[in-house]
């Protein structure tokens, strides 16, 4: 196994309203699923850029259950995300809805995360669906821990 | 984030395919409204409207050259967006690099039972799950 290629993250826009992130993990779907649903584990990795911590991680991982993640940094800045779980199929699928509070809530982001066994571990595919192209564009500018990229922004002709 | 609102406008400006095409054209060098309108099946006023959005988003600038008003890319605006996207990508990659470590500490079998040998160099509390009331 070559970790450099196996672990490489892909991140792309799809259509006008989707963002798709893929990433391989050298662990079972059960483990990756648990790391996405157990607050004690989420607090260790879902932190975004260096310098941020997640002091509040409340998470009721069952259909209809709510969650709330709060981040802060040393300068006292902070924001939070709230959401609801729509569907949980351990260990292969999580569907949830989330919004960021900055402090006004952003439009709902519908997120489907799949964990598929791929022989050497797990391939995660996270597919976000935003209400419209404007929202996706705004999210590109304000998203943080769920950062994303629009390939068109690279302005291919500038290369 | 301090760049938030400006970048918000910049990314919103890019939600339109005509405006992305105009930026791609301008990446090859400055051009007037007439030159920019030529490859598009759009009127000059329609193109001007798109250019106005791009200008307000800080992505292009115009200069005065006699009667001409050629537009060109605003390097600072484009650079700010590029930097922001790199930061976002970097933030996600950092998340998943950390997740790799979390998973390495869990495996094998930790998803079903606590791993007693786990060292305390992480903040995980491996025995708690099994002792939960």
C-alpha cells in the first residue's frame, strides 16, 4: 500500500448544488463509522485548521436525533453547527442535515456520508447537497471545517 | 473570518457560467466589453452587467485608455479566493489526517470492544465505553 496515493483526498463540485469529498482510511467501515458518530472521537479530529478546538460536541446519533458542535480558538473566536440525523445505517451510511451559525444560520446542507469497504480499508464518500448554486457559492466562502473546493474557481486557463 | 464577506461576494459572482467564462477569457489578457461580448450570444449591455458583478466582487478591474475601458483580472481578488480555497482544502485534509491517527489508535477491534493497551498519548478514553452505566 502506498499511503501517499491511498490517503489522498478528492474534493470536487458536481452539478450546481453538490460537493463531493472522498477519502480512503486504513480502517474498517465499523471504525470509521464510529469515529463519525462517537462524540469523544469526533472531538479529536473534526477541528479544521490548526488552533481550533471543539469544546462542545453533543450528538444523539439516531434517526431524528440532534447534534451541536461548537468550535473555538485561542483568540476567543467561535462558531457552531447544529443539525439532525436523518438516517443511520451502521457501518455504511450516515445521512444528516446541518447548518452553520455565523451567528445567523446558513441554509441547510444535506449530507450523505458512505463508508464502503474497499479491500484495504474504507472508502468514504461524502456528498453534500445545497439548496441552490448561490448557497453553494456562499458556502465556499464561509465554510470552515467542512471546507470545500470548486474546481472552476481554479480558473483552468490561468494555469 | 475576516475575509468572509468579500469572498462571499466573490464566490457568488462565480456561480454564473457566463461570468466564469468571462474570467477565463480575461485570464488571457485584458479586453474591452466589445471584445468580450463577441464569443457570447449576448448583448453588450448584458455582458456589461456581468462585468459589473465581477468588478464589485473584486475579481476584475478596468482602466481608462482613451475611449476604451479594457478590463483585466484583479490579481488580489483572485489570489484571495485561491488562498481561501487552499485553506479550506488544508482544513479538511488536516481533519482526515487526524482521523487517521484516531483510527490507528482504535484498530483492531476497538469498534466493538475497548482496547486495554491503548496508550494515553491521545485524548481518547478507551475504557469508558465499556463501563458506561
